[in-house]
């Protein structure tokens, strides 16, 4: 295998590990310069190219990926990343999903008389389902972010599952209620945090709100594949 072919295979191996393009370009340039300098410094020796002196492209790529990941904040401080960050990100997603979907619904309902929806007896119940849907979508989006982060830096499954448990507890703690409009009372929809967490206060929607983030995390993390390629010592500055 000549030098150019070796570098081409190394580039493919680095892309398989989804390393940043800028990092890959720098790594290939430094390795190319290193090989050139090594050949020039071996005066009086065999100057022919040999991949055995450096290692296989797969081993080099795996070592480079490990070195890159080891310098990330999520790898050095997983407890902060997967323990403290999930609640804040979940709240941001809830606000974003609610505002975005509300704007879209307002636009869609503008094509028909809005009064017929507001006067519907089942409007509060539909509104309750809408709020629960916003919570579930935001929780799945948050879980997906942390599952992707763990996969990106090859972290153990327990970290995204830890984030999922925190998100599930937070999502499941929200209490919603929709009361249908009748002749005796006005319809209403409420959302908030319960006054207590006794089993009698746990409703079916809250069970769903708790289960969906955990199910999403279990499915996303089960799809991860781990690499068994041996590594070699390689230090490239990032």
C-alpha cells in the first residue's frame, strides 16, 4: 500500500467515525508531514514507504477519535452534562414547541370561523391533549439530543439513560386537566405541578408522560454500535 492509498483509507475511516471535517483535514496534513519528515531524516536507510511503521488506517482513526472525544466537556464532565443540563434544555424545548405549534395552529384556524372551535364543548379536552402532546414532543426531542451526544462521544449507555430518567420525572410531574363544557359549567383546561406525589394523584396522562421519554431513550440507545477496533497511541492537538 502506497502513501496516498493509505491516507485515502485513513480519511474514509475518520469519516466513518463522524469526526469534524476541520479536525480530519488537520490530522491528515500532520500525518502527511510527519511521514515526509521521517523519510527525509532516515539518511542512508531505506526511504520506501511502509504503513507498518505507523499502523493501519482503522487503528489510527480509532485512536484519533478517542483523543478527540477525551477533550470534550461532555466526556470530562458527564455528570454535569447529563445530570444538570437536561431540565434546562427540556424547558427550552417545551417553550419552543408550544410557541411554534401555537403560531401554526393560529394560522391554520384563521381559515375558518374561530368561534366554532372556541364554543365547542370538547375544546378544553382537545386543549388538554394539545398540552400533553407539547410535553411529550419536547421530552422526546430532549432525550434525542442527549442520546446523540452520548453516541457522538462514545459514552456509556448509563449517561443518556440518566438524562432520560430526569426528563421523565420532570415531564411526568406536570398535571393537566380538561373539563368539557356543559350547561351547568364552563369548560376549562389547567396545567401545573401537583400538590403532592401520592399514588392517588397519578393519572393516566402522567403515566404516559413518564413512560414516553424512557421508551424513547431505551430505543435510541439500543441502536448504538460500539467499535472494537484496537487503538494505538496518537496525540493530535485540537
